[in-house]
C-alpha cells in the first residue's frame, strides 16, 4: 500500500511541484517519474533578445485526462488525478507589453494558475496560441523557454539539499558572490549568515526548517539569480506575519523591476501597482483595466476589492 500511496501524494502536489521548479522540466519530471506530454520541435526557434511581451490569443484549454500521461508503471494509473477533460479556459486573450506587470485576480478555481502554467508551457492549449514576443511557445526551444520564463509559486518548494544547491540549480555557474547578492536582495543574507553551515546548510523537512516567509524569500532569491525576462508568480500572503509580509513584498518588487510579469495577485499593493488587472471568472476574463478604472466601473473587481483585498490589507497591518 505504501508503494501505491507514495505516487498518489506526489501527484496530489503535481501542480505545485511542476510550477515551482522554475521551469526545470527535466528535474521535475525526474522527481515525479512522469514524462512530459509537451515535446520540443526538432528545429526550434530562438526568442529575440530584449524585453519580452506575453500574449494569449483566444486560448482554450482542458486538463489532459490520466491516459495522456506516460507512466513509469501501469499500476500507477489508479493513483492519477483523473479530473481532466472539462474545458477550464474558454477563449482567453491577453497581452502583457514588455516590462509590464499584469495582475490576475478572481475567485478560487477561476483559472488563474492554469493561465500562469501555460506561459511556462507546462501544457499546450487545445486551440489558440500563447506567444512570447510574437513567437508561439510551441516553437521555442526548451532551453530558451527555461531561461526566459521563471515561475514562482506560493509554497516556495525546496529540495532537501543545501541552500547553495537550492539556489544554484537555476544557474549552475553562479558564484558564491552572486548567491550572496541574491540572498541580500531577497532579505535573507542575515539569516543565512547566522547559520553554522551558512550556504551549506541543508534545508527541508529533515534539515533546517525555514518559516513560510523565509521559504518564499528563498524562491525569490532563486528568481533573482536566474534573472528570467518573464516572471510568472503566484503571490500569497497566507501564513505570513506582517514583518515577513513586508520583507517578501520588498524582495518581490526588486525581483519584478523591469520584468514582464504575470502575477496571481493577493496583495492590495500589487494590484495598485499593476499596469493592467485582469479579472478571471470561470475560465474567462470578465473585466480588465487599472485599479482606479476598475474601481470606478463598480463591477466584479470593485466587489472583489471590497472583500478579498480589504481583508488582506487589514491582516497585514
Ligand atoms: P486558486 O485561486 O484556487 O488557485 P485558480 O483561479 O488558480 O484557483 P485553477 O487552479 O487554474 O484556478 O483551476 C481552474 C480549474 O481547473 C478548476 O476547476 C480546477 O479544479 C481545475 N484544475 C486545476 N489544476 C488541475 C489539474 N492538474 N488537473 C485537472 N484539473 C485541474
């Protein structure tokens, strides 16, 4: 039973794990024992240099059902998430200009994370297209895609390994100076410096236990080290005290500066700062505009703002 139960636990976390690995496809799929369903074109194209735009053109998407996966062994079939099949994005179009921050807001289950995962090409749309600087992500090499799109999720998933290894796998040639610089900018250098083994401290369940805010800041340090031109970020304020909240907020602002970013926003300060807010509901974008524009429209955003973001602001105060 344990043998069957283990992959089940892994798969229950499949979305989080896949998202958190900063698009390190091989490593993630190695961990999960699954083969990716997306494939690289034999003659992939390179993205042009400079800032990157992100565009969704009438994207429709349903999660694949279990039999779409290539499994390590047949018995694992019974442990797969078989929710797939129903369309969850029903024609989503959006455009983030180079350097813009776009905030996605909306109720739970609306499709925000799904939109985020399509930018990193964790799945392919069933129809329509996702483009980076005008190039369909299906035409881009995995290496280019991995180097361009950085993904950060709520949980700040860490490998049971040293702090150095957790940071440097996104850029194996990074020097200790660069790692310390990223830690400083993520407001973590002081803590790491105070640990007996400093960068060699093993973190994770059986190692040094970082708090929720510290884990988030470590994933932000990863982002600062990888310096992707596009950042896809699931922001979360849950479980953070107000001090961590402020530290995470500052570190994030630093990491997002000058990047094209798609942020699943939970902070009032983020939606206020966003160049564009998209309200997602039941797989569709139902409203778009800036914070003042959408408040004035007195529609869904204004309603969400009264409930979701006011609560966040109060609990962070
Ligand atoms: P939340 O704010 O709760 O994270 P969300 O807006 O990000 O929600 P999604 O996670 O994108 O919403 O979910 C959109 C729909 O897709 C939901 O109906 C959800 O149950 C479904 N879904 C999400 N992940 C998977 C998956 N891996 N397999 C099958 N269905 C999924």
